C-alpha cells in the first residue's frame, strides 16, 4: 500500500505500487451522484502522463445483472487518460493504472 490523502471524504481510495515500482495502481469508489477529478502525485518519481481506467458504473443505482437477461453492467476499460487529471464517474468503482517514470 501507498499513503494517500484527498479532500473528498465521500471517496474510498487506496493505492499500491507494483513490485517492480513501475506502476501505480489506484482503487477508488465514488458513491456520490457527481463526477470527481483526482490529481495524483508522487513524492518520488513522475507519472507517465497516460493512464488506464477500468470502471464499473451505471446511472441507475439499482441496476444489476441477472441470470438469463442481457447484461446491464460491465467493466469498461478506458486507455490514454491524462494521469494528472483523472475523472472518476459518479456511482462507480474504478481501478486506475499509471506508469511511473524514474
């Protein structure tokens, strides 16, 4: 785990470095109805400028997948995001991976 700090009490955020120290992975849950922007920074090293985000979200907070029915919720991968300003969608669970330059 990596020490984290943020200004939005509603978010649940955790972070970890890969074993080789080349990637920062951030897990963030946004239970609010508003998108939030993260601005990650490192005490040592520099973020690469590009990030990949995997998101589970739906605008209907009661949406769910049921056996035998078409899927309503899936994991959506978004690549090429600006690592210095990461949008976190409302009512979502996210995993974000950012390369670290040393």
